[in-house]
């Protein structure tokens, strides 16, 4: 909701409130409403269907977490799929691994890619990388049809599991993702707020545990997401060892090697509620 | 601001938005407006002068951080001052150390203590502890007059440094706090949002560094505070060693021994901006 110079999300009972300078862009794509606003505290912000996707000033927490907690624990990530993430932030971080030979960005909505290039050039900075293949299509269908055992990592940087993104936390989807990954491949996804999306987190966790042999989570923060305490799930069919095996080059603003292992540590209530028993298939 | 069934803080350009069920209590004390609202996502919430102080559901992040990152690194905390914190949450955590013999709670506004006992009994649960001495007075004056070298820890759980709390980040105040502490005593305080209160954080940090020999910080989260990434400063005249030396008994919901050291780790941008040089007097 945009009212009296403030934006706040009103689809959940807890959200961020941002004072807005002006509206920069608004359109209706084939899939969703796409808006760019200019906020006082966080610079430009992108909304999809009235939900805050990213802000200029804090996008790096999310993008660095999803890319570096997963790729740094892989010994040699070469072939990677990024699902959603049309803004390019995750792709930018993925290309910090010298071993990466090919990234497929599977974004359903081309409009997101185009407006990110125009309004968030620092986020979209690697969207023209020749090693990037952009596929404007539905990731659920795409992952079903890719070659078996051929990817080192799949990073799901999607919207919340609603509407067309709902299938991204289903068993069927995880089965296809698992099939697409090599034996030591890593699947990771953002899995929502630990404060107000416990149901969605639980569904994703349970479905993932029923498909992958090993599942762990990373608890990070995204200052402008509801409740900030943001979860990411990491799954693999090989044991998940959080020791760093590959190092990103270049600058990171949030993630560093000391912080890395700590992102796998869980507050007591989360440990007790979800990880007191870690079922292994 | 309370509008259309939502509360959001509008004194800063970034804040939390909470959908409100109803208003439970409102009064004007000698010092400030005191309100209790009932929110959908976070249970009862307490506002002082329209600023969110605590919510039933996430108060433990703050209270456990301020108490356990400081007292657990002290070998034998016996005598403690808590400044502000009339709600009792910090005091509740301080009493989890068996070594603690006496706690002085210095709260300027008695109304906060009374309404916390009534509306937040789980937060106020130790406010009747016989080892607690409640002093309804100005902490700045109080700390000036306490006996020298007699406290193991001073925990400043105050409102932001505005109005009557402004003096709590001054050199004079730190000088008096330093004087009140034993040689290995620890001073800690909440030092605001790392996202939108950088100026206040910098002032507190610089003033503290000019008085105490050692200053470090803890970067924790409070899901309902602006930007969530919440800072605490820790100062001492003995080296600050983050290894745990005293263990709290009883249950903690956020803090645990693995998470403890993580809280001293800083995101890169914070490390570079404030801690690349750690001046030692």
C-alpha cells in the first residue's frame, strides 16, 4: 500500500514501512505489476505485485547470502542454474567464482530483467556476461526438461511460493531439481521469513527432506524483508559440509569467511522447532 | 503513527509496519506517552512516545543479546547495574547468572515498570526478585554518584539517545560508568540501527573509545526494530575476550553458545567502516 508518502506491505501483518520520495516507474507485465519507487532510506526499491523485492541499499545481504553460502561450500562450481532473480543480483555474485563456466538464468518475466538493467545497473551488472544464458520461461517446466546429473548448483531466487511460484516448493519440483544436479550438486532457495511464514518454511523443508538426502538451512537477514530474519534452505544428495572450498573473488559487502559458518548457526527456537531431528533418508 | 488499523513509526524513513487488533492502554507519564497495542503478528506491543519499544513475540532477541553477550564473557558477574529497561526483560536475563548477587535497575519512568508488570508478565517476571533494587531516577545522575570500582557490569537498555536519554552517549557519562566499574568490569549498551542511525552509532563509538581502553560491538537483530540489524557496544578497561566464561542457566530462545561468537562477527561493510582500525588508548 502506498499512502501519504509511505509504502508498506499490507498482505502480511508485519512488514517494512518506507518513506517514499517519488514513483519512478510502473507497468503491468504479462505476469505481475512492476514498480520502481524512490525511498528516502533505501534508495530505489522494486515492487512486484505490491511486494518489496529489493532495495538498492540492502540487496547485497540477500544476494550474497544465497550465492556464497551455497557456492563457497562446493569444491568446483561450473554449471549453475539461477531460478527467478531476473534483477541479476544473484547472477552477479555467482560470477565471483572463477570456476563458473555457464549460468542459466531462468526468469519467467522479461520485464524484471529489462527494468533492472535500466534502474538497478549495479545489481544487473553481470546480465550481459557471455557465460550467461537467459531463458525467459517457467522454471518448473524448464528444470523438468534439463539434462540429468549435469549441474553443480541450482539457486532458487524466486518470489514467495504464491501464484505462479507456488510449484517451486513442491515435491515434484524438488525431484526434478535433484535429478538435474550432479551427485555433489547443491540446491538452495530463499525460504521466507522465520517470523511470519513458518507454514511455508515448514512445507518447503518437509518436501525437500522427502527428496534430498541432506537438508540444512542458513539463517541470514534482509533488513527490509518482513521480520528481517530470513531463511534459506540448502539441499544435496551428498553430505552438506559448511567448510569453505571455493572462494569468491572481488568485494563482498556482507558475507565473509568468518560470518559464513555462523550463518549456519540457528537461534535456539529455530533449532528446537525444525532441526532437533535432522532426518536422513 | 496509528492509521487504518496499522501502526508504523514515522520519525525515521524506515520502520516496521504492524497490523493492529486494538489498543489496550494509553497514558501520559511524567516523561513520555506510554501505550500498549495488540498486534496480529507480534502480540502485545509497547510504545513510548510513539516509538516501538518491545513486542511480546520478539523481545527475547534484544534482551538475550544485551545480557548474554556481555555477562557470559565476564568470569564472575556479581554486581550489575541495568539502566532503563524498566520493562524487566534485561533484568530477567541477568538473573540467569548464578553468580549475580545484586542488580540495580535505574529506570527514570516508574510507569514503564508498572505497566510491564501488568501487561508483559513474562518480561517483568524478575522485577520482584529480592536481589533487585529498583531506583526510579535519572541514570546519568545515579551513575555519577555510585561507589567507585564496585560493579562487574553496567547494561544500558535505554531508549535512543534523544531527549532525556541523550546524555547516555556522552563522554561524561562514559567516564562515570568507567569509574563505577571494576578493572575487569564490562559496559554495554544498545547502540541503534546499523542502517539508519549511523550518526548516533558513530558518536557513541567515538566517545566510548575516548574513555574505555577496549571497545567492541555486537551486531544482532531485533526483527521489529527499524532495519532489524541492531548494534550493541561493549566496552571495558580490560581486554574484551569473547570466549564464554560464565553460563546462564535456564532456557534462552535466541542466544546460544554457537551463536554467541557469531554475534561479534561483523558484516564486511561494518568492519570496514567502523572497525578497520581499533584504537587502543
